[in-house]
């Protein structure tokens, strides 16, 4: 894992010509630690990977001739399915609402517990942890990995690096395959993928997603958090003095210095400058320097420090997850408290509640059918032999339920309008149209209006669609074109 280490002797002034402005990156090899937060990270990784790979195989009965996959993005059928919900293309605003809620939820989490998302739930963190676990199994812990990287290329090094990269490729391929299974029937797609029968687009998606996983989790690692992810740049805007973040109790730890066997801790700080917190950090920072952009909130430094505190029979929490307000209060000997409910979190919760309620209302009151009307442009109108004017329209009726439905189409806005349907039944100003279950019925409609009823080149014309069985209706405004009078 690489992290920028700037040599202070390098010249960095633009145009001085005495040396490069940036130093080469240095590989980071985090030390393995044990503790509460490490266990939580393992649990989060297992749960998230299980959900990601199992979810496409969940089934949901939607009736005959309907996809039975519970979570499906059916690109060919232009539908999105999430258990009992079926999202049509024109309902993409629901996706926008979910993305907005996800952003606000991230802000809310940050205001409560800092970068807990980055440290425990981000896909980059999850796969990086998994890739480093493979390294430890093949090579060993930090010292052995560092020694292997420093060693010259040999047969042993080549074998170990080959095994590591081969396992990484398998994991990355499973990541890419898991992604594609959300876009088709998962069991069928999985068989076709391994049998070589899938489309080029599917294999291309596997290569892009899997290749990204391989490069980002295997080699880029913390560089993604430092330079590619925008969240690290504005995270501090969501913190306040009561946000729970990774902190170092300087009042207790300083002055720091190494401890000798049998030496007392009187007159000195509890920090023995062992740098275990630095060795355990996946981004290579020293948390004792304070909150930093590179800190992803994984809390492994807490586990590392607590291990040393236990060794020397000192109280845990020299490095801890706490608020800056509590840190300051504890240094003064004042009472500490965790404030989860405060103006910032109330605002975030209010926004989440409002958007969530709006989406629930929209889903509960969503229309089960809709109408789209496209006015023909070539020609805009035709004047018949009796002087009447005729316009052509393409009418699309969306039947959003899985049952046959019959609709009545009528007109309003202009007196004397009559309808003609290509291949359908119409009488005067009304037409009866049938649409198959969960389908779009497309009809070519001709509207004829006497010339004496038209006073302008463009006259508003309203199409009214009513379901004959249940009586619900939709109304859509279009226009009727005629010669200039």
C-alpha cells in the first residue's frame, strides 16, 4: 500500500530547477491488530459481501411472464424491480430521491460518528481489508511483507506474488460477476458466464468492475481515499465539537517517551511512543498529530493502543473514539457526555424524514396507468376536401399493472373534434383502446376538426384517458395545428 512521504530536503519551489517537487510513494504495510473494532470490521465485511453476492439470487413472485428476481435492473425491459416495487423509466425520480437520502444519511452518520462509513462500510475499505487478509495468509504479518517487498526478485518471491495476485483476480472477478447478476436472471446468467455464452457487454462489465476492484483494492488502496474520493475533502464540514471521532488524549499521553523495564509512569505521559497506532493505520498516519484528512475512522489505532495499555496495566482509551468537547472536558476533569441530539443532527433527521415521507406518499399514490402523446410533424396538418383540418398523433398508453385493461380515450378543448384510430374502434370523439398487462400500447390517432372551429395556428387540445373498469382518468395537454386564418 502506498502513501506519500515527502523528503524535506527536496526543493519544492516551482521553477528552482534543483530537484523534483514530489517524492516517490512508499509502500504501507499495516500491522495486524486484535480488538473490538477489528472484530466489528470483520463482521461488517462478512455481512456486506454476503448481501452483495446473495441478493441477486433472492426470488419474488410477480405472477406469470414476470421476472422472479427480487432485485433486478431489467435494461432490456426498461424496468427496475425491488421486491414488490416496479419502477418504470419515467419514475427515475425515485432513484434520485434514494440517492439524495443516501447523501443526507452519510452526512448524518458523519455528524454522529465521524467517518464511520469510510472505516467500516465503504466498498473500498471492505475489499482492501479482504485483499490484505490474503497477503497475510500467503506472506505473513507486517515485518514479513516489508521484507518480501525489499527483497530482490527470486523464485520464492515470484511464487508468493503470483499466488497473491491470482487470489486477488479471483476475488475481483467475483466482484465483477456479482455486479452483472443484478441486470439479468442471476442463476441463468451465472451458468452462461462460466459456459462462455454471455454477451460481450456482460464480459466487458465484469472486466471493468472486476479490474477496478483489483487495481483499487490491490494496489491503489489508501490513494483512493486520499486523492480519488471527494468525501475526505469536505468531511470536516459535517463535524462539530460533539461528533465522535478518533482522538488522542494528549493531556494524558504527553510528554511521551519510550518506557524502560521497571520504570514508573509518574511524572510522564502514558504514551510510550511505541508507534503501534501508526503501524496499524491503513493510511500510515499518526493519530497523535490530531484529526487528519487521511484518517478514515477505521479505529484500528484504538485496538493497537489498547493492547499496549493492557500490557502496561494502564487505563484504555489513550486513543479513543470520542468528541473533541469530551476530550477537552476530560483534560480539565469535568464531566463528559455524548450529545447525539443537537441542531445539526436534528436538521439531518428532519430532511431524511421529509424526503422519506414524500417518497412513501409518492409510492402509495402512484398512478397505475399513464398517457403520452406525440404530435406528428410531417405533415403538421392536412386539409381535407370538405375543408376540415386533420392532425396525426402517436398515443402511448402505459399499463403499469399485470392485467389486461381497457381504456376510453376522449378529447376536450375544441368543439366538434372527432377521433379515428388506425386498427382500432372509434366513435365520434371517443375511442376504446386495449393494452396488454405491464406493457405500453401504441396507437396512431387522427383528430379531425371543422375549419370554422379553429381560430389560431396553434390551439390547445386535451387528451383524456379513462379506465373503463375502475373509472380513474389522466389528462394530457397537446396542440392542434391548422393553417393561418
